[in-house]
C-alpha cells in the first residue's frame, strides 16, 4: 500500500486479537510501530519477526488518569503519522443491573480513547504534515444486542466523535475514519465461545463464517495509506455482510 513505509504508528490495545494483527500488518508494510496495551504479558508475546528495529511497546492502561504523561515519557508522540484506536472493553449491561459497568466501559472506550487521540492530535497539528486517525467501532453501531447497552452506546459515541474530528481537522490534512468489524475470531471478546458455536453462528452470516483479525488489519492499513487519501469521516463495515441481513432471513 502506498505511503506506509517509514510512517510512525500508534496502536492501542495492540497485544491481542485485532490489535495484534494490526501491529503485524503495519510492520509488514514498513511502518514504525508503537504498541500500547495494559496486558504486559500479551505485549511481550507480540511477534515482530525481523522488524525489531521498527517496533516498540509500552504497558499503558488508557483509562489511567496519567495516560497523557505516560505517552509523553515514551517520546513517540513527537512525530506520529497514524493512530489506531483499537483498545476497548465489553461488559454486560442491561439497564437494570450491572450499572457499574457503564462507567467501566466508557472509561476505556470513550474517555481513554479521547485522551490518547487528543495527545496525538497535538503532535500532528504542531508538525503540520497531516495524519490519519482510525477508530475500531463495531457491528454494534448497526444494531443492538441484549446486554450490550453500554458497549453499543460507546461505539455509537465513537462514530460521532470520529465524524467531529474529520470535520474539524480535515482541513489540516488529518483524516479520521472508522472500521466496524463484525463477528471476528479470536479476540478477547470471542475467544471464550466454543468452536462449535463459532461454526454455527458463522453459517448465519452472508459470508458464512467468522472473520479473522487479519481481515480487519488489511482494511485498517488501507485507510491509513495514501490509497485512501480522499476518505474522511467514514465508518466502513468489515463484517461479511452481517449488518445487512434481516433478522427473519434464514
């Protein structure tokens, strides 16, 4: 893909699942990658192949009050070209119980993501060379799931935030977009689903299977590349057609 070689990329939630695949894809494209995650063990297991000179990582909980200070100490913010906001959590919330989970989800998915984004925006603006900010949203922005009230709301909020950034910073050459994955396996959210259920559910999707993390990483890399230079403010669904299927269809 055009324009990724040598670009400096931050991937949040980069230790596992989709985040890990995104890290690996950007490294393969020649980018310089900084992965952050609260999972120190997962970070240490990241496979960077022969790209150790272009890869660094840091244990960071983006919901921590001092996340901006932590990132500044890493000295990676001064020249960031691409930010992939992948970190997120999903906890049950049904409006009557589990009410504490609302704050836990929004602390990561919204407040933490906003803090990291604003820190990167400061760098991108001061540098004056533009950039690309990509949010990982969800098929949950197309329809609701029982027990997913807080997660659904947080992903809708990310879309609104992304669009406001696209409008405000597009004139400065900073593009903001989102990728909305469907049913992806394995991730931290789907890893606990028995394989028999993964196969069964997969058959109900128009592309009759679960997607893989690497099938999300490819579109993310494309959005960040010069090939997508005129894409700004878009949420692109990568869900095998899950969101277009009527619930009463067999």
